[in-house]
């Protein structure tokens, strides 16, 4: 499989195959599809003669180019029909804190699908904020003060943590699901690919003015580049990219979009639409480093 250190995706609309590189040069593959349904689902691809037959036809139709990389058709069918099927889901809770008695953080209140790779990091951010707020409400000169460790102070700390972190947790849960759709469907679309190439060109030319949502999510945090703000800004950036690529009508034109995009128009749109929102949110994109 080419690109021995890369992520490989076979996007097929409502299902996909993904391969992640291992340290030894091999790949771990994962097949994503609906759990239930008469066709194109794990329920349909049961370990029965009928299920294996459906799976074989499905793989020959959709994953012909992947078959040689997984040991052949029989191997792919066997793995899909017999390997354990995992469960992906999102946990959302309306309340994180109960007075000063109980506080939910991490996966207990915002478990998410893995398609942005931020589940563990989001939990770490919760603990960082909890530490900051314990310092604020229950410490004196950097040391825990027993007289400040009151029910009211714990309640205030927990409430402020929920107020700060819940919007960010909700945002990354949403973006993780959106990224799944991108990986499963949009990465195979030539217009989407062109928009991503234009975005990459713009963020390399104007890194303090525009950064991809991916860069903000994975390399932000400082400069108020939070999950919630990255999601907010990402909506405007998507509108700008759609506007910049709308006149590239066919596949041949879209292939040249990054080279031929109107940079003056791009900068005008960034300054008129994007920078005011950044200032409103108090964001500093110069802090996004990778």
C-alpha cells in the first residue's frame, strides 16, 4: 500500500474502508457501515452463506482496488463477516455539576466518535480547567486552604467549569461526527478536494488570518482557539471557500483551483467576513503552531 505512513480512506458515501499505518509498516483496516439494514450493513453481512454472498458482491462492487491489499477477496469477506463489530456513539449530558457534590468530566459527559482524535484531549482539557478553578476558589497562594474548601466554593468551581467546558465539548462532539461524514463521503468529491487545496494555500499564505478547522482543533487551545470558536469560525471559512471555488465548474477546472484562485478576492473575503468574527471571539490564530 503506497504512502506507508499515511491514513488511507476508501470513501463510498454511506460506508467506507480506512487503513491506519502501524509502526512495522503494516496497516490496520477498519470497515464502517450501518449496523442494521437489509443491504450494505453488518446485519446483512452475517457469517452465513447468504451473508457472505452479499458481502462478496458488495466488496467486488465497491472495494475492488482495496482487495489486493487485504489478502484477496475471500480474506476481506471473512474479516467483515466474522471480525467483532464495534460500537460508535456520542454521549451528551445536559448537566455536569450537582451543587458542590458531584461533577462529570471526560467521557462520562462527552464521549465522542474518534474521527477528530480529540476524545482524550478534551478530557485532559476538563482536568486542566478543574485544576485552574480549584486554584481560583479553594487555594491561597498556590496551596489548598481548608477554610476555602467549602460547599459553596466547590459549587462555584463546578458550575464555572460546566459553563466553560460544555460548549466546547458539544462543539467537538459535533465536529467529530461531521468529520466522519467528510471522511466517508466528501473526501471522494472533487469539489471538496479543490476547496481543501485552496484552504491549504490560503493558510500557508496568511497563517495569522485563516487556519483550517483541523489545524485550529488539533493545534489550537491557546489564543482562545477553543473547540467552540473553531467550529464557529469554520462555518464562515466554509462559506468563503465555496464562494472562491464556485466558478470552477468541471473536474478539469477544479483540479487547477488552488493555482488559479483569485487571491485578491480571497483576502477581501477574509478581511470582510473572517477577521471581524475572530476579533469578536477574541481569537489569535498566530498561536496555532504545528
